[in-house]
C-alpha cells in the first residue's frame, strides 16, 4: 500500500512548459469544485473521520485547504508586487484546531474556496514567462521559491488533499 500521507506522492518540481502551466492553472481554477464533489453527501460523522491514523479529519482537511490557499493567494500577490519578499510561514497544525475549524461547517470553507480561487486564477492566468520567474523567500525553509514553483506546489496541494478525501471514501465505500 502506498503512503496514506501522500496519496499522489510528494511534490516534485517540474521545468516550465506551456502544457504544464495550463494543467496547473486548471488545478487552481477547478479545485473548489473538486473539493465540493469529494465531500458531497458526507454526513457529520463521516466528515469527522480521520483520513489516516494520526491525520486530520476530512472536516479539518477542507478548512486547511482554505487556510493554505488564502496564504497562497497572498504569497503570489506579494511575489508579483515586491522584490523577493519574505513570506509569512504559519503553523498549519495549530490553525487546524482553532475554533473556526472546530465549529464551522465545511461549506463555509468551500464557499470561500470558490471566491478565493476565482480571484487566484484571475490574478495568475495571464502571467508572462518573466513573471513566473519572480521569487519569494520562505524563511522557515530558508529557500527562495519562484512563482512557477509555487504554482506547482499549490496545484499538487489541492490534488493531494482531494485524494485524501476520495481515498477514504473508496476505502469506506461511502
């Protein structure tokens, strides 16, 4: 059995190509619909099931994707408007146990993702090749990252978490 933490494997950066750019942009554009379909018709007990031992519940996963992609949107905007800005890391595990995640239904984050990804996609869909080379600096990883790298990373991130949900549904036959 493959590693349940990484149902689609770990993120592997890829060189720039028009084909890959369109694929990854579509991943950004259509993630909200994929998340929404992945959790469709799940009841509260199912949503509060962990996708693996020691992992988050599906409920937490949906809220996490919204949290993460809000950060992604801001990171792209900073990268497009500032020279090599430092981006703010955040404690995703701590965010996943805050009251908003505990109490709000997943449809709140799904609605947020629809609006956010409309903005996100519009902001990046027409970037020039030069703009994809712009960078941000991640102080926690001590790494400079191009916007191209980030696009691939967030494309992977969305698919990764959708797979957590859909794999659990398949395992449980939901």
